[in-house]
């Protein structure tokens, strides 16, 4: 390692963890402190905005300690600030127990995933013509085309209801469908387990009629006609929320 490389590595180590790594020799400490604060504060600001609910739950010391640990330990693979939140979750999922937050906030990883997932949905580059999909035909015999910018996600905690005044005391399995609508905003819909299964069947190119027949058999629901009506009402709701775009023939 030549002298320039040694200098740069020493400087980088100090910027990441100034309390553990002394700065390079013969550098003005006051000027260097400006960069120490600037870099850390930028990371802190990006992550505070990406995880506002998490930030509000933790004490100032807990949050600062967590960000400082991530900042000093993790070598980000992306140069983009907008992708840092994803790397933060990846790092935390591997170090959650070591942070000591898991006992007080067992739901924290799921909450942060819920807060973060809006970012990749908003940034998704998928393009399509909203008006090009057929919406006329037999809804029972149709195969539905779903919005490609959506996510069906299950959590062990009701992450969408968590706040500083509403902390879950025990797991409560929660199913959410998040979708980017034609106004380029993220909507979410809470589903029950049966509806989740129906959506999964429809996404795998089953007709409405076939998907509901399988659901009926699985849950032993006797009134098949009523279940069909429920399915059609749900699809009408999905159409209004830009979850399904149209239909194709089976």
C-alpha cells in the first residue's frame, strides 16, 4: 500500500467512525470535523425521511446509535442516496439481534420494509398504456391482467397501523396489496387470507370462475353463487383502484 492509498484509507476510516479511528497526521481537525458531520448528517437525513414512523418510535439515542452503526460498518453497493434505504434494511436484517432492538421492537424489521417498499414501487420503470386493456366481456370466464407495479405482501404484524401511540403487543398476521395507480401514487388494500389466495390464483392466469371454484372447495363454502358475487364485487373494486387493468380470453 503506497502512501496515498494509506492516507485515503485512514481518512475514510475516520469519516466512518471518528471515535474509533484517528484522522491522518497533519490535517486540520476543525476542518475535518465539518466533513465528518456533513457526511453522517446526510445519511441520517436520507434514512429519517425514508423511515418516518420508525424514526418517531425510537429514542434519539437509539436512532443515532443505529444509524452510526450502519454508517460505520456497511459498505454500500450503490452510489445513489435513493437506494440507501434498501441497503439499510438488508444490513439491519443481518444485525437486528445484535442491535438489541429486537426485544423492545420485534415488529421493527417488518415496519421498515413496509415503509421502504413504496420507494421501489414509485421508481419502477415499467411503462404501459392504461387504455389498451380490454374491460368488456364475461368477467367470470376472463383471465385478468394485473397492474405490473404492485406487491402482495404478508406481515406478522399490522405494520400499516403502527405509530408511536399504537404499538402492537403481539403478532397479528396482516396481508397488504400495494399498487401504483395511474396518478403515480401508492395505494394499499388490506386483504384477508381467502382474498389473498384468490388474487394469487387470478395472477396465475386462472379464470375468475375457476379461481372461485377452487376457493369454494378449499374453504368448504356451500353457497357457490354468493361466492361468485363476492368475487365479481372484488374485481370491480380492483378495477376502480387500478389493481387489474383488463381481461384476456382464457
